[in-house]
C-alpha cells in the first residue's frame, strides 16, 4: 500500500465505527468538523460544498412492528429522525447546499388507511424549516401511494430545481425535459460537479401507467424471474430504467465528460449487486452500469431501498453507497449523512447507522480500489 494511503488508514482508525451512536455535533468544533476524519491527511484538497443525504423515511401513523422481511420498522420514530436530521443540517456552520431524499418518504400503509395525501403533507411540512432545498427521488412506496400523474404534479417533483441550462443541453442532445414520461433531471451546484436524479421505476409493475413498450418490457423481465440464478432481483418491489431514459442519461454523461465534470447519481434502487444485501437491485442494472461505464465522469451512485445499507467500489472506481433506512433506525439512533465534496474525494459523514467513509475519486493506482472507512476497513472489487 502506498505510504500516503497507509497513513490515511492509520489516521482513520481512531474514528468511530458504524455501530457507534450518533456523534453529538456540540463535541466537534464546527468549522473543523471534516478534519476530524482526515487528521494527518493532506490529500483531500479544497472543500467545494456540502450536501445532505437520507433514505427511506417511510412515515406512517402506525405502531412499530416487524416487516414482511422480519426486520423491525420504527414508524413512531421516522418523522422524529427526519426532524432531527434537518435540525442537524440547519445547525452546521457549512450549510449543506441541498439534500438528496432518496425515496420512500411515506409507507404503503398510508394507501390502505386512506391517508396518503395527509401523510405526505405531514412529512413534507417538516422541510419547511430546512435552510436548504430537497431533491426528491421516487421509490416503490411513492408508487404504492400515488399514480405517476399525481407524483408529476406533486411537491415530490423537484424538477424545478434542475440545471437552468438543462433545456438547452437536452435540445442539443435531441430531446427536452418537457416530454419525458420518466422522472429524471440533473443540476449543477458547482462548475465541476453535476448531480443526476434518476427514475429506477421508469419500468415497473406497480403503477401500470406507461407505454405499451415499457409495460411489455416490464412483464418480460418479471417473467424471466423464474431463472433463480440470474433473476433473484426481478421482484415486484424493484424496477428499472427504460431505453429512452438510458439514452438521455448517456447524453448527459457525454456532456459531463466533455466539460470535465464529476457526476453523482441519485436513484432509489441500488444498481450494483455488491452494494446491497437483499434482492434490492434494479432489474436492468447491467444495462445501467454499461451506460455509466461508457463514460469517465461518474464518481458515485447513492441509493436507498435496502434498509440495511451497503457499499461497494466497483472495477471502474465508482462508489456505490446504499444508505441505511431511517425507518429501521431504533429510537436514539438515526440514518442520514452529510457529504463534504472535496477536490480529491467525497467525505460521507454518517450519523447514527450510517458510517463515515472517505470516497476518493479515481486516482489510478495511488489509492488502489480501496474505500477508506473510519473503522479502517477497505472494501475491494471482488
Ligand atoms: N418477505 C416478503 C416481504 C414483503 N414482500 C412484498 O414486497 C413488497 C415490498 O415490501 P416492503 O417491505 O414494503 O418494501 P420496502 O421497499 O419497504 O423494503 C424493501 C427491502 O426489502 C428493505 O430492505 C410488498 O408488496 C410485500 O408484500 C415479499 O414479497 N416478501
């Protein structure tokens, strides 16, 4: 291991692990916060900006209890955790520029209880005190509760936060953001960074509102789920990205390649089989990865859906971070993060069940394919 990487490992070993309780912000000198994780390391370079990340709040007014997967879901805590996350983001000296809310903001139970709209209003009302905008991603529970048409007209559609130049960019690529039948957009909070919100339920068997081509492709994929070896993830609670969206993604990534931008993608479903522990994987993850791999600009993909969380750095140096779900975070814990975007990498500062990670951009062999975590564990492509 190169000397710089070895010393970085040592400096990180003193940090807390994912099993530690949430760090009290008051214990940390605010402006110095990120340095705590990078003591002795001068490789992170300039800090450009920060952003928040959170997944699977899954609010419902129902008692805590076991899910169908025999995992405990703390409905009584989900809004309290979300409120606490907003409070902590607001209190930061370096205010996150925005938050990525990775989907499943309310639980499917609301539909059965006839409370979808009021619960969505309830949970979104918490964001009114937030000092930063939220970019909302759509998950399976959005589609259990609402139609796509409803979602497109709802506060969960944050396309209005898209890059102002998106239309020009898409026109030059042969499409516009107005005629999409999927929910995806991009924005550019810094000259060298672009974020892309993708719709991993563009293909699905939950909503039923889609073109006949997409519907048939969805049904065909589900039919091939009989193949137990390759079809383990072809389940009704997953979905995929259609050809049109993949072509759009390809165009945006080409633009970012040309402009020397680094790209961070946010979607509900993980797209790498090694970044999840259950069957939570996009149906056509291989097609999505192929599209991403034909470009150099993508540095990280953030997902939710798998409440136990996951992480993998793939053979192309892309970090796949699956955020632990708020809904499965017991009282006294939480599950959210703040990402410090540095010149040399992303520092994920986890709270509660989310562990701290430094995610270096692809630097050739300098840091190998390791991701450095605060427990000193490295995760490598198998
Ligand atoms: N053993 C099970 C449990 C549930 N299902 C069905 O799957 C659908 C979605 O379940 P749900 O737990 O609501 O989905 P989440 O998105 O909250 O969680 C996904 C991850 O597993 C969390 O780690 C629903 O229709 C259930 O009936 C099932 O088929 N088998």
